[in-house]
C-alpha cells in the first residue's frame, strides 16, 4: 500500500459563491484527506479557484471592476468559507498565482516544441458561457444546450492542441485500466465520446488579445492568451509543485481527482491527452460524482436554490450538514436535498441513535461509576459481539473509503452504533444496578460501551471531525485522533483505560424541527 495520498477538488470558477455542489465535492475531498492522514499516509489536499476567461471578464465588467479585483473578491469568499467550515486543505491555488502561470507556460512550451500545437484559422459558433466553439451536438433550436443562449459566429486564427492524435491511446488505456475513471458508468461515457466523436476534435487553446486579455499569455506568441480550460487543468500539476519542486513526483504519483459529472469531458479527455503530450504520467483515478438537486430541481442561481454552506452551519451545525451530504449521496449518482430530509436524518441518525448512545453511556457512567470508566468484571459472548462489531466496522470503513464509498463507510459505522445500542438494551444496566450483587455486570456493560464509543468516535473523525473530538473529550481521550492509526486503532477496542474520568455534557445533537 502506498504511504502517500493526494486528493484534488476541481478549482471552482469564480462566477458564483459557494453552494451545495461546491460544498459536497470539497467535503468529500476533506473526508478522504482526513481518513488517509489518520491511516498514517503522507497526504496532500489541493483546492482553489479558476479565474480566467471570457465569463470572468464579462462578470467583472458588469460589476464595474477590473478582473483581478473581481476575482480577488470571489476567490476570497471561497477560501474564507472553507476556512470557516473547517476544510483541511494543504494548498489553496489560484490560477492567477505566479507559480501556476509559470507551470502553464512551461507545459505549453513543452507541448509546442514537440509539434503538438499548430496555428489555424477557424470559423464557427462560439458560446461565451462555455468559452468554446460549439458543434451541432451542443445546441438545441439554435441555442447552447447548457446556457440557453445563442452563440456568436466568430472567425479567428488560433492555436490548436492536436488532441485527436492521442484518442487511440486514451481508448486503449481506459480498456487496460478499467478503474482509471470511476464509477464505471463515467468510464463508459468517455469511451462512448471517443467512439462517437461527440464533437471532439483538436482543441483550440488560445484566444487573441484583440478580444480577450484576461488570461495567461502564450509563451510562444505574446498576441494570445491561453484557453481557460487548458490553463485551469494544469493547476493540479502546479499545486503539487510542477515543474521543479522536489515533492512533485511523489505527490503526483498518488494523485486522485474528484469532480462532478458536468466536467467529465475536460477531465476525462482533454486532461489525459494533455498529460500524454507533455510526457507526464496519468493521475491514479478520476472520481466522478453526480448532481445535488434541490427540491428535485437542478441547482440554479436564477432559481435561488444554491444552499449556502454557511447558512446550513448557522441553522443546523456544519457537522450535521456534512453528515447528511456524505450519507445521502451514493457516490456517482444524483441525490436530492430538502430541508425535511436533512432534519429527518439529523433526528434519526445523530440525535436518536448516536446522540442517545453517548448520553446514556456517560450518564450511567456518572451515576453508577462516579464518572470514571469502570474496570470490567470479565467479558462474555455479548461483549465479544460488540468487540467483533468494532473490528468489522473498522475493516469495512477502510475498504469503503479506498473504494470512494463514503455513504457505505458511514453505514458501517452506524452498524456499530446500532450493535452497541442493542447491547445496552439487552444488558439493561439501569435494572442490574438495582441489585448490588450485579454491579460487576454494570461495570462490564459500561466499560464495553465506553470502548465502543471510542472506536465509533475514531471512525467518525474524518466524517464529522468536531463531533468526533467532542465524544473523545467526554470519554477523557482528548487528542486521541492525533495519534490514531486507522483502521487498527479503532479495531483494537482497548481504550479508554479503566479509571479515566468522563463527563456527561449536553445533548450531542438536540432534535430539530422541520422548517
């Protein structure tokens, strides 16, 4: 197993503030980064913002700002939002950063010098929203399929990346490495694009400065700037240290990309062919997730259904919102958000199930054992069953996280919560405590529950980090996540030690009312 791990989000285009779609991708990446750090792997987590192109120049002009001032403001909102909700990124990259600009120009020079870029005149229909020329497949009734606006006819001389010369290689690679793009349905989509054409041709990678100056200047022609998608994709290299940081090769060798399905084509076709042309190895996997629909409608700024992560934090607490996102989307498929569904999930899983287990374990520990983890009086089959459930949960979480199935990983953790709650119900320590002769049984039960909660909290650490830290603190194990090594520490079932002081605390997740 590699002891290195690198995860990237797409860099977010600065034409809108963070919403549920951005938040989901970022939370999944953060959860993966936290898990792999806890597994003892040297981890690098990259996110950031995409800031060049026609759309940004247009948006800045509408606001009466220079593009750099406009992008500084929106990029700052993204970074501040991720900081406020506790995203544990290692690098926040901007495509206006000097090292990114240098990386783009280095790669452009390399690809140009080997003859994979040429100069052509081109006439066609151009969509400012897509920032590219469209084909008939991209339009419905004369309008751009995605932006519902009429494209402009443009005739220009531009530079083209000879992408098509790498299509046979890409198809062969996807057949030979069937999990390079996952889930499988998205690999099949890319293979279909290559077979059917789907509007794929050599890629126009420049824009003349006569109509657009907001971009990275081509190193071989100062009259042109780089096409925003060719520029943006290179952030993954720049953010990891390309071309000359000594850490680059190790990071890039472990790179995992995380994207939504709407940007499958650039990541599944443009990007691997660019890497091949530049003589660089591919990423480990391209991991593609579905859409969040809000009230069964696709997220839209005009509909006002964007769902702010900060608003969700204010209303419900961010760990609760984070849990919902990770638990309710099956990675790769679409999912629906409603506040009613969020409230139901909070009350059922977090308040009634996890919260109840924490409350009754620590309340009874305070009442019957002076607030200290008791010394057990032996262990029987019921205790072994809970221990086995802990071992199985740790194993399953590791398997699901490495297969990029966070919803299934959470289901495995809550199977342990369920098993522990059933154990408490069966043992009924509140009844046993009425008989002094059975106090050894009470101590065994509460000792087992405290150990199960310790395992649960460690496993929850990557998913709901603040909640996990709070459970560990109440168990007298503050800081345990820093020294944990998953899955082994969670499976060990050997903490907290007898005599450790615990505290009850308030309800971990108070029940909430539907809006």
